[in-house]
């Protein structure tokens, strides 16, 4: 039992000794301040890392999805403008069924008017052409007449400026206000076809 009593006495003495030990008020204040500063720095780092991760996620989303969204939005804007011009039904300024004659007559164009490669226009007759614009860019509007009273308006303009973003578009179709619109590219030109009765 003396061994247990001796150990208990030693434990009590150690406990009493360390209980009497204390840090000075100044040292305790310095340690508390360091701990608080370290916590603030760690919180700031966590916030900074979270913000950086969030910004990286936004940047990645814009890089991957933003390009498609911008291109899709531009296609729809062009399609709506094609419909707007088609519905106006302005008469051609130059009447001819010959693409070369029309290219010569429309001398402000910096491209050659091309016969379209589209099945819908294979049986239609070219009536003539006029200047117009698509997205602020000079274009040509070609008027065709088809069987059964169908009206076709074809727009051609170079894939340049804002429209250069559409170079990866193979074909786009949309029905806007009962007008069927198709966009495609051919020979470095953006083609836009509007069809209605």
C-alpha cells in the first residue's frame, strides 16, 4: 500500500506544482493574439481558395459552354433578321436569272454571288437581287419563285467579322413566325434561306 500511497502523493505534488504555474498576462495575451491571427489568416486563405475555385469553375463553364451559347445566340439573331427581311418582301433592284450578271450589277459586294446548293431551290426560278445586310454586314438578297406560290429569299454574305464565329456551323433550321429559315455555309459564305407562301 505504501507504493500506492507514494504514487498518489507524487501525483498530488505534480498536480499542485503545475496548477501553481501560470503564464504572465503579457505572454498569455501574446499567445492568444497569435492564435487569433492564425485563425484569421486560415479563414482568409479558405475564402481566397473558395473564390479562386469558384472563379475557375465560372471561367471553365464560359470557355466550354459560353462559346456554344454565343454561337447559338448569333445563329438565332441571324435567322430572325433573315425572316424580318423576307417578310418585308421588297422587290429586287436588279432583275436577272443569271448569277454572273447580278454579281456585276451589285458592284459594292466584295464577293461573288454563288448558286446555292440546296434541294428546295432546285425547281425555283431566280427573279433578281438587291443589297441588304445581316448583322450590320453587307449582304445580297436573292428572290426566287417556286411552284405552288412558294416564295424563297436567299441571303449571302461572307463569313467575316461577327459572322466568322459561325464557321463551325454546318446547318441550322428554325421556324419563326410561320417562315422556315435555314442557315448553312457554302464556299466561304453564310447562306440564309427563308421560305413562305
